[in-house]
């Protein structure tokens, strides 16, 4: 089991999708004398540029950016892989006498960086798919009750509908005979006030954020997202399990495969983006002591 200590001597700028993190991150990095490390689980994939809203050439020229384009989109990339890269690059940035600024919107990555984590065994896809099928057929509550029997600590921390994490916890028990909570107790430790104070969250009123999501998705399709996905699928007949979860990519694959029309793909992408934003905000609000910035005050 691999352990990662917290990265507490860094700065963090986070927020939901479409909150304006890229531009705000460049400005914050300039003020701090920092280099930017991406905190985005989808930006690690090469060729997934438009749909993940990667920083453009101008942003990368203004401030060095790291942890982008690390693997091909048909490869799996775990949180442990991310933490290995993040710790290495953060140390290199400090050696150059620069500050470290993480910018992104993946809450699980953020919490792992702030709290540290002990990573369990690698994924067992056959077991995971079997458990997911059980959840589809019998409902996630049944899996949650099973988890409560073998790992009550983990079950108490998970919502009965959080299928992904319930499945992961059961998978670890089946593979190791040990509860996942036994190896991740420090992941659930509260964040100290000093560490929380280093986290800035960009906040928008719900209606304004909804409008920004619509505009963002429309702009991505106008910028050539369909062609980007067409090119990816030409090189990789199937995207990896994680990459295929990115909003827009699965929908466009369905469109290109004749399973959905373009208008449906666009609307489904907007709906999935709104769902993602709700999950992101739920995570960010659970991190007490962070500094929230009302972006509506700066909006034109």
C-alpha cells in the first residue's frame, strides 16, 4: 500500500467547471511568483483539449503549467499516479525557488493533496464490473448494506447512492480481506485551519453559473469538439474507463456511432456538466475553512 503525505505548503485555486479558474489562476500565479500544477483528472489525457478546457498557448506562455498531457486517453490513470507526479513536480518547482499553485476542479485530487492518502490495491475491473451490475439490477442500497456489514466505518462515510465509492470499498475487501477504511484513516482526518486557508474557491450564484455552463458547452462544440473526438477515436478505438467519463466525449462518441443526434449530444453534455458541478460544489463545501470568492462581484 503506497502512502502520500499531505502537500500543505502549497497554494490551491479551485472551483466548479466553468468558474473561470484558468484566467484567475494565471493572475494568482503572477502575484505569488508561482508555477501552476493542474488539478484536473481529465487534463492528464493527451488530445483531450477542447472538452477539458485546457489552458491555451497564451496562458501557458504567461505562466509555466504542469501535469497536463501525461498519458494517452486509452490508458488508465489512477489517483496514485497523479499523486506521484504531483509530489515530484511540486518539489522541482520549489527547487527553482518558485511557489506551487494547484489550479483545477477535481475534488478527490484536492482532498488527497490536503489530507494525504494511503492508496489501496490497483483496480480489479472484473470484480468492479460485477458489483456495478449488481447495483444496476438490485439498487445501490443493497451494496451499501453489504458494505456496512464488512466495513461499517467506510459505509458510515458514504451516501447509499455513491455507487463508485461503495463498489471500490467492496472491491478492496474482496481482494485483500481488509476494509478500505483500515488503510485510509488519515485520508479522512480534518484539514487544519492553516492548510484550509491556502485554498481559494471561486464561487458563482447558481443562475450565473448555469449560464456559464451553457455558454462553455456551446463554445466547445463551435470550437471543434466533435472533430476532436472523431480524431481521438480514429487513433484509439475506445477511450479508457476514466477518459470516457469526461462530459461531452461519451455523448459525441454516441453521436458519431449513430446512437444520438447532434442536438441530443449537446443537451446531454450540458446536463452532465451541471451534474458534475453539483458534485464538485458538494465536495468543496465539505472542506471547512477555505476562502470563498464571490465571482459575481467581478463579473461585467
